[in-house]
C-alpha cells in the first residue's frame, strides 16, 4: 500500500484526502497545524454573529471512521530525494506527497500590532466592532475578501467604513462592470473609498497612507491579498514569488512524486480562490492515483470559473467567464452554498 502524505489541512487538503481515502491502494496521512478547519467563506457570517464553531470542521472527528490519519504538526522542511518531510516533533516518510499548505496574508506594513487579520482574527474583530468606542473602521484590501468584509461591517450601526485599495477599482480582477456595481452598492451603504492608495502604517486610531495623509481608524481590518506560505522556501523545489511551479498535471517541476494545489502553486492563468483550490485538489488527487495505477495523468484545465461576492443587504455578484449577474438571485445561491457546505462535509465525508 502506498503512503500518500498531504501537508495542509485547508480546503484543498481536505478535498484531496476525502478523495484518496476511498482508494484501496493508498494509506493517507493528513498533516495539519490545527485540529480544525475554518471555512473562509463563513467568516463573514461569524462577523455578523454566527457562533465560530459553526464555521469550523473538526478534522479528527471527520476522519475518525475513514482511512485517513490526521497528524497535528508544524512542517519544517522537505527532502524530496529521501521522500521525507520534517515536522517540529519528528518526520514522516512518503511514497507520494501532496502540498496544500495554502497562503498567508500579504502585508504592506512592518508593524501589525494595530491591525486585525480577517482570516485569523474574526472573533476579535466581531468583539471590537460591537464596542461603543468603535466609530471609524478601515478595511485594507479591495479584492473579494475586502469587499465582503466591507459589506458585512457596513451593516453595523453607528460605524463609518472606509475601504482602501491599491488598485484603481475594487475587485480589479473581475470585469469592470462588476467593479462598478460593487462600488455603487457599497457607496449606497455609506462606504467611502480610497483607490490607488497604499497603507504604510497603522496606529491605534489611524492609518497612514502612501502620500502621508491620515485616515482615522478605531478599527483597522486587513483583508489584502495572499502570498504563498513561506514554509515552501525550505522545500528546495522550483518556485517563484507567486508559489511552487507545477506542470499541467499539478506535479512540482523536477520531481515525480510531489504534487501541489491551492494558493501555494503558480501556473499560467492561476486564480487564487476557493473554487480554483478545489478543482486543483481533485485533479492532483486523481493524478496521484493514476500515477500509482500506471495510467496517463490528467491535465488541469479550467473551462468555466464562477466567482461570487457578497455585497450586503441580500445582494451579491456572480461572474462566470466574463458574464456578470447581480441581485437577489446570486445572493440566494451564495447563501445556500455557504449554509449547506459544512453540512455536506459532515454528512457525506
């Protein structure tokens, strides 16, 4: 039986583990820093008051009756020639490795002492924003995460929300019409915008902009882009500033038994979001099995790419291959998907 080790307990790692555990040829080990996974698209529900545990998935419980061993550990390095990963508390040998360690928030400031990260500090943000001392809220980042964070926080009474983005328009990698709709809807909710602007410093009650202007802020929420998890820098694999370089089969260049998926990889046309991570994880997992079985590997090919963004007030955007849909319909679809997905995991997997 082939030992397949997956490092990273995020969305991509879970999807790959759930697929591979069904195969009789594999002994699957999932290495995760935490014993739970937080569904990123439910962070906004937590901001709005949903209990944090409803946005989480307990990994040992989920895989308890499955052929997946969950190991809690921090990865320190990789020896691809010896087929070994080094953990803080030991090492693991593998026949095939799948890297899904994801990304971390990309900051433009050195001192993070006065900012909250939407991806890791959602409970603290909810507590702060409900405080009577919070009036001015600044959201740094104009991508989908920044827009959804802004839309959620703008619904809090007696708060003034300002979005700051270095791009010319919010959700700049969406079609221009989507950006116009997002900005219009958020402005109607009282949101202010600072575009083509970078935050260079955050203090207790303000942020400093690139032109040295001061924007008042009682609460600064960082919702900027992501960069590959820096742990890959010790792996000795081919990479660039955007992630591990992979071939069309999602196999790391220069090695045969190491695959990668999610925010940690880079290839032409790569989009860093949950939908892409899920597709990559499935193809990588399938190719792990096909490689073991001596079958031809599949090429990763995204034929259509739906992207949904919550805009508040039962409103959302949906783009599919350049087409833009807006209104209650996309909002209902997004809500149903968000509410049902954790149940899907717990009941099916």
